[in-house]
């Protein structure tokens, strides 16, 4: 899947880890490992490519910014959680796609398969469903924000 979808799942895992463990340290360790592992499973779903580079940049940047703005409103701790969750959920691609240089310069930065397998996609999805996945990612991040906001209010009252 695209980075935005991986990232949203990573944020959801980090959110769940924090709600369950109520410990920052455990959230980083357990949530980080689960977010990292989630990448492999989510890559069983094969997204369709974006139509243009502008569309890719717009959607990917917008979803990431959405998570940054919402978590910034909650506070630095939550911002760190979500940046970390997003990062860990995409780490397999950062490594195998060489920080995405493989996509643009495949000769200089060849794609590797340390964390991917060549026939990994079991469920290819259409362009329309790929866009729906981006919208669901936005909603999922919004839901995480609301859940964290509620738990924060409960802890502080
Ligand atoms: Zn991947």
C-alpha cells in the first residue's frame, strides 16, 4: 500500500498500544514492533498507482500533515507517538525502496527484498479503492485523535 495507508495503520497501532498499556515506554517498544510488522501484512494488498506525480504528492503530504496537525494540537507526546508510528509502519519501504529513491532512480538505487517478497500482493485493488484507502486513512487518523483526546481528558480530570 501507499505510505499514507501504512502510516495511518501505524498511528492506529500506536494509539491502541498507548490506550492499553498507558505507558510511554511500552507504547514505543510494543507499538513500534507491531507497526513495523503491520507493513508486511498490509503489503498483501496491492494498491494502484496514482495518476500523476502531483496527485501522489498532494495526497501523501496531505495525509501526513493531517496527522501532524491533529497530534500537535494534543501535545508533544502524541506528536512523537504519531511520527514514530508513521515511521515504523513505513520503515520496510524506507529500507527496501531506499527512501523511495528506487522509484525515481531504479538503476542507481535498486529495489531490495529484505522485507518484501516478490509475489507479495494477494489482493490487488483498483485505483478507486486506492483513493478510498487514502480517505479511510484520513478518517482513521481522525478517530485516533478523538480517542487519544478523550483518554487525555480522563487522565487529567
Ligand atoms: Zn512495502
